[in-house]
C-alpha cells in the first residue's frame, strides 16, 4: 500500500476477514548468525512443520569435537522455551515443530577446521521469526510527495482471490495513494489507484 500525504492515521488490516497474524504462511525465519570464524551463516536453512510466531531463537552448542566431527546443540525460543536438542548429522525437528534443520546444514565445524580454530565457550547461534504483515497499518510521515512511501500489508499469501479490509481507527478518509498487488514471480498483477 502506498501512502498519500496527510495527517497521521491508523487502520486495522483484515485479509479475508481475518487478521494477517492468523495466517501461518506470513511468518519467516531470518538467517542465523554467522559461524564463529568464517562469516557464513551457522547453518544454511531453517524450516518448520508447525505455525510460527514472532520470537527470538537460540541454538547453544553442547559439544563440539572437530576431530570426530561432532556437533551437538540445544534449541530454545523466547516464547516457545526449551525446544529440544540435536546433532548436525541428523534431521532435527524441535518439540514444537517450529524449527527443522536438515542433516549437514551446519557450517560451524567446517568453518573451524577451515580456519584452524577452536570454538569459544560463549558461542551461540541466534535468529528470529519475523512477520511478513501488519495487523495495524500506521501511515508513514510523507515528507516528499514525489516519492512513494510503501507499506507491505501482507507477503506470502497463496495465489487466488482475496479481500483486503482496512478499518480506520478514527473518522475520516485514510491517506492511501494506491495499492500494489504482486503475484509470483514478483510481477505486479494489479495496481489500484485511490482517488
């Protein structure tokens, strides 16, 4: 959605009569923090089997033995709590199902061997689960009317017909210039101009 110049405004966002936060597809895991020495992500991919929620995740290393290629870890979420332990050679599915790490995705041992380093006791891996939506739209400060001030209302919805409802929190017209609607692979399928 592209804001128009106006006073501050807020609106509740509904997609198909539900808050965007109720759609499991509208959350994602960020990239994990880097390996201790080589600057690559600590592991290459994080999947999930259960619906996600906004939170911060930590993987704490329990054992790292480079000679025998051992890496054991435990995972916890800021809201989920302790969520299980695993090793880098076995598929890990957390107790909640919110974290899935496939075998051989971890780069920690590789990076330490590559740089001929040892793992510090303080090392841990962190990442976040973040939203691809807003439940409440707040108009940005439009300081230059020649520029666009977009807000992503939702990203990741399944293709198909959807209804977007914006309910102003106060009386008056919402300062909306246009809507931009995409469909994979990132083609603008529709632009709705607001007069």
